[in-house]
């Protein structure tokens, strides 16, 4: 299997260099998700800042730790926002943090907004 390109931890750097676009075009979703899963702790710190709590395989953010993220193991990258009652995979967390929550879904198209 070919080595995936390094994915910068700063979203603006990734967009500027087109690395994420190239990775998405040339790799399957599963390969991209696996590459991200291997870097969850590093990417989480860049995306969310320093965690409020760290326990075993899970980090938490927020005053009461309402956002939880599994940082390693087979479920690395799985997150859950206990206040919003929503969760998912790390790619979804990236989209949520950078684009805001989905406002409306029309067919297969998501419309994002803050």
C-alpha cells in the first residue's frame, strides 16, 4: 500500500498546499480515515485545544467535559457531544468544528453554517 501524504494539522496549511484535496481525490474514505485515526491526539489538540480532562483512552473538552473523544485504540476518533446529544467519527468532528453544525439537509447535500 502506498504511503499517504502527511496531513498538516492546521486546516489553513492543508488548504493552502492542497494536500487534503489530493488525499481525498487519490484515496478511499477508509484510507483517509485510517490516516487521520493514527494522528488523533495531535490533530485533536490542533482542532480543539488542550483537553480539560484526560482519562485512559479518552480526552474531554468543556467546563464539565461535555465533548469526549477516544484518542487511541480501535475506536480512536469517535467523539460524542453530551450537551448536543450528537457524535460520530473524527472527519465529522473536523467538519463540525471548521464549518459549524449542519443546518439543513437536501437530498445528499449538506448545508453548513455557524
